[in-house]
C-alpha cells in the first residue's frame, strides 16, 4: 500500500489509478468466466465508491474526494441478471450475496492531514472466486432471485 499526503492536485492521478486497477482486476477475473458459465452464472465487475463518514452508503458513481473517501473493485456472481444469494444457516442473516469487493483507494485524516492510500495488492482475487465456485458446487442453498 502506498501512502502520500492528499492534495486536490492528485485527483486526476487517483482516477487514473482506479481505472488501471479495474483493468488489472478485470483481467484476473476473466480467467474465471468459463468456470462460472459452466454452472450457469456470469461475473459482473466494476468500481464502487463510498464515504465512510456518510453512513457507509455505496454508490456506483464517484463520490467527492474528502476524508472518508473509499473506492473498491467489486465482483458479483449473477444469474439471469440478478445477484446470486446463498441461504444462511448461521442465524445471523437469511442469506448472503455471492459478491466481494477489494479496496483500491481511500482518503483518511491522520494527525491533522489528509492521507491518500493506494492499494495494489490483488492476491485475494483468485482465492475469493475459488471459494465462491467451491461453495456453489457443494451447496444446495443457492438462491437465484
């Protein structure tokens, strides 16, 4: 993870970084297209944003660069255009969506200054998608809504 003092002169570089990370993640995720298609599903990939201090609401449109800014690459397993859900047996939730998100950038206040963090670690992509595939193949709790 790279950390630097945030200034608004970095805004264009942040956008470029996020677009390039989306491209890197998309290439990695494409390797899983065929395995998911064999079980009748597709993968939807994109960027999502949120502001940590704004109620954690997720947006598919970029939010303002300020304290609490976060950007993620997301990937959801879909069937028929709907996100796949797995029934829960843990009494915490009725179901869980088959989706994940990987943080790629964030802005936080750190000792009176704003700090930009850029995350370049893509290690978890394969293990997350492998776990989705394994779970979907061994469970009968898949809900296609």
